């Protein structure tokens, strides 16, 4: 038998593999720190979060808040910068626009430039607010004298033809190629304003060697019955009588109800007479009808005219209802030419009546230069440079033999 006491047994930590008989040392398993902590956490109770998780969550929340604030600040900075940039850009555009308007104002005044009434009044008001500049001081004085906006503009733009219209004012350069009237300002004698009576006294006269001036009236049914002997004795040397008109809505040709009596009476007293027709023709055919209407009236009454047959080219008082409101300048010019040529073919002298708007805007002054002109302009001094033969200088004249206001004219004849 083997003595057990002399046998050596392996330590407890030595293991023998039966298959090989090898003996090796088995190292006890070391648990990871994380696992140990998880075990400890389990022993302390699974419902309570670990301090590490709480710290991690706080860090995540802090990072989120910081990034959110940064994003908001960045967004605000971008928005503010965008607003400031656009404000700067808008202001720059406004400055450039105002500068461009100022620089182009004189340029656009060539060939019928336009400024609104509001713009004109603003410009005058700016002049009124600053008295240092001599021109602005002059404007202020004109305001104090009660001058109209048109009068002030005519003084400011003395080298332009200022044409008033319903919406504003138009400015035209004087074309040196067009015939001029040749009238001299120093030869005019204008009525004088009496501050006590607040009325103008005296008559408009023109005295120049080589120029004969005659004074006359123009009338229609609105003057009623006229005593032509008294009219002639009061110094009137000629008369223009309205013979008819075309209805501005219906287009019907109508004879003036006082025409026959007036022209017969003028022939009887030896007053030189001419006739005029208010046109609302929309084309050349209708213009021809109007000319035939006038010529037929003269033949029917067997009366004579020593002065021209005139086409009255004015804007109808009721613009919106006027059948000619949409005519272009070119279309209206063709109407005028058609009337004048038919009158000329019948052996009479044609003439065109109108105001600044009629001659400068409603028709083409270049195409009509060859015809005689009758010009209506109620301000003094006379500022219209182009040639005309008769000047209707007032609509509120007083003549013996005519009740109420009447138009008075000066006709100029050069020797």
C-alpha cells in the first residue's frame, strides 16, 4: 500500500487536466469596475439613477441650451444686419433717385416735359422756406403779392413756355425754327392794378411804328341781344361771331341762335366781321362737314365776312363726356387741317383759335404753322413767343352795347 502521508497533493489552486495530465494554475476572475459598480447600484436599489447618468444628462441639457442661445443670437444678428442693410440700400436708392430727378428735371423739360401740381407747389414752397437765395426771395415776394402758381412758374422758368393742364404743368423749349410774333414788350401798355379799388384800370395797348392795331370783340348767344351801333361807337373795329358748334355728346351740328341777327347787324353798321365754329370733330370727314356747315350758312344768309373763318380748337368744358377726349395730337391736327383746307378751297381765309394747351399740346404746332392764329391768353405780360395774328387778352371786358362780360381782342397788322 502507498503511504498517503508521503504523497504530495497539489495546492487548491492547481488543477489537473485529465485528458493530458497537465497541471496549470487557474487565476481567479477579476470583475470589471463598471460591473462592480452596476452590482453595487443594484444592491442599492434599481429605481435611483446613478450620479453619472445625472451628470451626463445635465451636460447634455447645458450643451443644448448653449447651442440654442448661440443659434438665436446668430439668427438675431443676421436679421438685424439684413434690416440695416436694406434700410441703407433703400436710403441710397432714394438719394440716387432724388439726385437723378434733380439732374433730369431740366433735361425732361425739353419737348413738353411734365411736372405735377403737387411737385410744382412743393418746389415753390421750398423756395418760400428759404429766403437766402435771391431767386427764392423773389418767389416769396410773388407769394406775398398773391401771384398764382402759373405766374410764379413762368417767372422761375422764364426761358420756357409753361403750359397749364388739368393735372399739372408742361414745359417747352422755345424753338428758334418756328416763326415768332415779333412783338416788343416795351411797346405794350398794360392795365394798372389799383390797390384801393382792387381793380385793373386802363386798356391794353400796343404802339410800334409799322404795326397797326385794331380792337374787337367775339360773341355768341351768351351775350344775348347786342346793340352793334353802340359797340362800334365804343371803339370796336371788328367782331368774331360764333356761327355754330358740334354737340360734344351727340355730335349734332347746331347753329348759334343769335348768329343770323348778329352778322346781319354787323354788315349793316359796317363792322368788319369774321365767324368761328366750335369743333368736336373726331376725324377728317367730320371736319369737312363742319366747314361745309359754316360755308352754307354764309351763302344762305347772303352775308359777307371781311375776316377769317375760324375753327375753335379748345377742350370741351365737360371733358369726360366729350367725344374728342381721346383724340391724339396727330388726330386732332388732321381734323384742323381738313377744316382749314376746305375753307381755303371755298375762297375764305382759315384761322385757328386756341389757348396755350390748344396750340402746344392738343395739336402739332409744326404742321399748323402756315395757318393764321387767334391766341387766347389772359395774363400780362405776354409770354408766348410764336406768331399769332389776334390776341384775345381778356374774357371780362366791358363794351357799350353788350351786357355783362365780353371777350376783347387785339389784331396786329404789319405794314
